[in-house]
C-alpha cells in the first residue's frame, strides 16, 4: 500500500480546500479512502503541518491519561483542544470518544496493542458485518477488540467500517471489497428499506448518547 509523505498529505489538503468538491468525492478522485482523508484533515486542523507526520507506531494511551483528560475536561479545565494539548492526546475526536465511553459507565483501559492477524478471513453474513460495524462505531471499540470478539480479521473490520462510512449499510452486501454498484440490483426493495431503517436507528442512538453526555456535562459544569 502506498504511504503518503507528510508533504503529500499537506498538498492534497490544500488542493481540496481550493476545490469545490465534497471531501468524500475529492478523496475518491485521488484514490484515497474517505475515512483516511477525513483523518488527515482533522489532524491538520488540530495540530497543523506537524499533525500530518507519519507515525512509526500506533499511539499508546495509558488508562491514567484517558481518565485524567476526561476529568480535566469535565471540570472545565479547558476546551477539547486545550485538554488534548495538556495530556498529549493527538485528536479531540479521540478525547470525545473517551468522554462518551466514560459517560456510559465504561471503564477506560489502556490502548490495546494492535495484534497482527494472519488467519484467513472467514465468510460472514451481512448481519454479522453490521454487528461488527456497530460495535466499533456506536460502542466505540477498536478494530482489534472487534476482531477478537467476533472472530474476524482486523482488516475485515476496518474495511467494513470504511465501506459504511462511505456508502452506508448497503455497502456491506458485497463482501469482496468491490463497490456496491455491482451488487445493488440483487437487493430487493424490502431489504434496502430494512438496511436503511437499521442504519437510521443506529445514528439516532448515537445522537442520543452524545446529547445525554452533553446534558450531563453541562449539569456538572453548572454545579462547579
């Protein structure tokens, strides 16, 4: 897989900013996954040019760092960006995820080390693929955690999430990694509606979780 340099990422972001294309469309015209290009933009907004540097290893956060950064934000010690800078968190999106997990009563554990998966990917049903995606996106678990829980490869979990973020649940009908357009005609209208309904419910549940967290956070800040 081609690995973009820091300068190449920067140039692509600047080219996108001058274009009139939606971010997702621009990324696809460049052969970049929309999820990856979105992350580059977020890293650039949070940390400037330095945020686009290629990391040699995955960022590791201790349980203490997660808990302290969440408590600092809840106590009004700064906004998302300021708290991230204080505790060395790379992205405010990461901190927001910890906040939601903490608010939902989940224990904040140290970042798990990514395991190399060499097993041959197993065949899965569309319901299983959706369950994996919701486990990652809605419940904020990592690809590694999903891989272990559902007995699928890290690559499978990551691919399904990327496909859903690009084209929605219907993109999971084709397990081989090709675009959904080759398979769309094979899905009945009823099946399409069922997938769209499930996707809508998942989004609503996520919005409700965020709203509940923000309400609770406001109450805590007012008490202080």
